[in-house]
């Protein structure tokens, strides 16, 4: 099945690239076939992952003609329980996303399926690689696929910069992984990833653990590697963004899980660093999302927030590993994995829905969007359910995920290290703040963009022939993702059982302790607290019906009568309806509350009166700007230093042979001196 999926992705890439952008019926047929090929390969890998969760591990040894004689022994691809768990998550969600992408496909982007196939093949290689060089090859292939997708519409503004930023951070993450892997390979004398277990507990393992987490963290968007997500995701075309944000990003979390499985418990300083970075990333991500002016920017920054939440659960697992408490490790990994599932579903759904909004209105500016559900009911309701999931509201998969994450972070009384206790407590406070702000952030999307009134300055929907929200494939993709977001909450105990099967190599059967009953969850430690997302699906609708019937009965039917009154215009005289209360106005209090994180800057400029308006009320131009603190205070000074160093190096390039010989002599003497000192 591993080989079949790889061959399917390879054939799809070749056919799509060879066909190019064909016109007419031939182009439509090729597009449908290539997207179907990608979906078939994803379905094969999802099924292989499900078999691995059931204990049917599959291994494929790569032939010498393919590997070219890699050092460190024969290379093989394997789907075990851990990789099978992430294969089910990533490729299971990829199938409905690819269905929606097939509906959105157009002849001008005829080669887009080949870039998607490249991305899916890279994800498969990363999840199944047992040899470090094959893993790195898959990682670099994924970076290349991200580069192609971010710059696919290279004629549009900002795409060149987005693809450049994406590839820079992708190569940086690969460099960190290379350094960490080579340290372990030099210490254990093997490139077999499973063989690195022999280095566990050593100083080399601690340093390598940190380097590997830096590499994986840059891919998922942890500070300080979060800068590329808000630029790379929105730059990709249509639903393919969901492949990047909801499918491919999971390989970074898989790498974290695999690192813990191979190297064991990390040192305390690294555990504290992971916890602090996770909390800071979550707060920064949701603060930027709350103030983002565009829908795609808001969703992309939400990915940064969710990366922080997932890593917070992973940090709790590291705390348990360092304290040799397998139940705490199981709780942290279970919470983080449930959060991975909810994020992948919710993020894929909102990006798929946004693709229809962008195609129809030709804009993603939040202040210009309103009443999407009336124009695009399928995309609008997908946007609502996805937003509720990412906000962690009840009856969605995100609710149990955030509850488990918070439960894992309030177990600090079970450990004895004071430093670790303080870091866990601080991360718990930051995560709680993040969850609260996330609710306000996505209310902005649901109440003002999806279900709000149509704005007077809203662009007229474009007469796009066969809009994607009308196509069956798109609707199937939306329905499957909505069912996943809602059904995973109703079937949360079944989800826990599947996750427990995948985490068995790490913590044995400890995750099953999260099942307090057939339909009740608990944070592994019995008697601490309990929650039943399944029963919420019964109780909350029943209470809604009872309250509604009671209100109608007590009002003697008057509640159902229609009373027509003049609409309220934000209590502002002279403000036309539809423009008085904008998305930016709604989020302004949040910008002020989080001004220490956003460094909010407000500029007010009085506009000159127009001709004949000298006696009218003065008009003002108010502009609000937020600052991305990591980019402003870390990367910009670093880039300035690099540019100055490059200028100095350029002046050293005199073109004189004697000067170059002198440089070589100085370098040789320095190397000899270093060798003598070390020996």
C-alpha cells in the first residue's frame, strides 16, 4: 500500500505536469483524473494507517536503484502505530479537501494537481521513513512543494515574497533537523532512526532533541518561526491552502512525537523552554488573528495559535516524561493529538469555505464581507462550523481538545520540580487567555462575515460560470469536513481509543485511562474531573427545544408574531445602515486590551474639506496598525546585520589573486591552531 500510494502520486504529478493548462473538454477530463488520482493515493495511505493502528505494520524496503546506495544500511519505509495515527489524520482529511479542490480547479491552473501530488508524496515519505536521509529527502521535498504552492499564482501581488519567505523558513527547519540528526548519527554510528534510542539520556541526545524541536517547530509555526505562515498560507491558491495548513503541517507534530519515542525524556531546561514557547506562540497567534484585516490572514494566524495549543499539550507530556510519570505523559500526548485532529478538520474546513468566498467576491477583506450564508450557503455554513471548531465551542471537536489541554496543564501538583511547576502554571494561564480571545475572534467571523448583514460597500458577487459552491464535489468535501468536526465530538470516546492505539509504543495503554465510562472522558487520572461530549449532543439540543417550547407557551403565542421596527444604526445619527459597525470596529477593544502584544499604533489625520464642504463637520482618516513583534525586533535587526556583513565581504572581493592566497593562508593557520588546541 505504501508503494501503491507513492506510485499514484508520482503518476498524477507526471500526468498533470505534462498536460499543462489544456482548454476544452480534454482539460476538464485531465483535471478530474489528476485530482481523483491524488484523492485515491490519499485514501490508500489513510487505509494503511488504519491497518497499522490495528497492529498490521507494513514495511517496504527501497531497492538500491532508488536509494543509490545510501550510507547506514538499507533504507525502508514503514507504517507503524505512530505513523499510522498521523497517516489517518493527514490523509483522511486530505480526501474531502481534494474533492473540494477538484471542484475549484480551473484550466488556468492545470498543473496545480502536480504540486499537490508532490506535497502528498512528501508527507508520505516523512511519515514512513525509517532512514534519516530518506526522511530529510521527504522534508526538503515538502519545502519545495510549499514553495511551488505559495508562488503558484506568481503574477499576483505578494506571491514572490510569500514563496521566498516560505522556502527560507523551510530550509532553515531542514538545517536544524540535519544538525540534530548528524549529532545522533555520529554518536550512535547509524542512520536508522530507531537506532538512535541508544543515545537516550546523553548530553548529545539533549542537544539533538533541542535541534530537532527547533526544526519541527519552524514548520508548524512556533516562535520564532511563525512568520512564514501568515504569508505562505494566503498566497496558495484556493482549497490547496487546506492541504498545507490542515494536512502537511501535521508532519511537524509527528516529528515531535517520534523524537520523544526515540530519545525519551528531555532535560528540564528543554521542557521549560517548550512550555514557555508554546504559551507565547498561542497568545501571539490569537492576538494577531483577532486584529487581522483579511479572512485568510485571520485563519493563517489561527494556525499559529493552534500550534501553540498543541505544543502546550506536548509540553505537558514532556513534563510527565521528565518526571517518569507515564500517566501524565499519556494525558499530554492524548490532549495534543486530539487538538491536532480538531485543528486539522477545522482549519481545512474554513480554508475550503474561504476559497468559494474569494472566488465569488474577489476579496477577503473582512470589512467588505457580510451575509455570506445568504449568497453561498454551503461555504457560509462551512465557515461557521469550522470557526466554532477552532474556537473550541461545545458540540465541536475543538471543545474536548481544549478541555483536555487545560486539564493536562493543571496537573503541576503531581511533579516536584519548582521550575517546571512555574512554567506549567504560566503556560496554563496563557492557554486559558488564548482560548478566551479565540472565542471573541471567531465570533467576528461568524456574526459579521458569515451571518451578518450585507454591507453597502460589499463587492457585487462576480458572475463566475459554475461557481464551485454549486458543484457536487465541493459540496461533498464541505459535508464530509462538517461531519468530521461535529461527529468527532459525538464520537469522542472512539477517537480516544484510536489515539490510544497509535500512542501505544510511547505510553502503552495509559491513554485508555481517559475513558471514565463508555461515553465519558476524564484526564487519565480517575476522579479528577469528567466530561461527556457525546451526552452534550443529547442534552444541549434537548434543553434548547424545552426552553423554546416553554417560551412559546408562556408567551401564549406572542413570541411567534412578527413585529416590524426601524433598524438600529449603531445609535449614530447620520450613519447609513450596513456600514456603521464593521469588523475592524468590533475588534478594536481587543486590539486595545492586547496592545502590549500587538504594539497597536493609531494614526488620526484630519482630512481637508472638499469643495463646498467648508462648513460641514470635520472628517478624519483613522488608521490602526499592529506590529508583529518577532519580525520587528528579531528578524529585521538580524537581516540588517547580515546585509552589513555581506557588504563587508563584497569589499573583500578585490579580484586580486595575492589577496585570495592570503585569505587561504590565514584560514589554514586558524584550522591548524584549532586542531592543535582540541587535540
